[in-house]
């Protein structure tokens, strides 16, 4: 979040990929989403399986209005495992 702000971007939502975690966090006026992974974590070979237990399968269903503002009551994180 700080990287993008330091580059001059203005936003109130940020979706993070490649973390293989699921979560939603609010920092100030910005909501950060970790969307999980759509891959089968049990078949991943990150560090010989050392990260498999902490990864989460899932995705973010994100709805926005015509101006790009997130519609929070229609958006949701979906956990698959």
C-alpha cells in the first residue's frame, strides 16, 4: 500500500495477489484484500511443502459501481479450503 501511495496513486481499495492468503484489512480509509489462490495448494512444491499448511484456496468476488467504487455489501471473499 505504501509503495503505491509513494508513487502518487490515490485509492481506497487494494487487492493483493500471490500471497496465497485470505483476509480483509482496513488501514485508515483503505481496505486491503488478500484473495487467496485458485490453485490446489496440496500440489504446490513451495519449499518442499513448508508453506502448504498456511496457504488458502479461494478468491475475491469484487463488485464496483460505475465510478469504480467498491460495493462492499455485494463483494465477498470466498474460501475454498
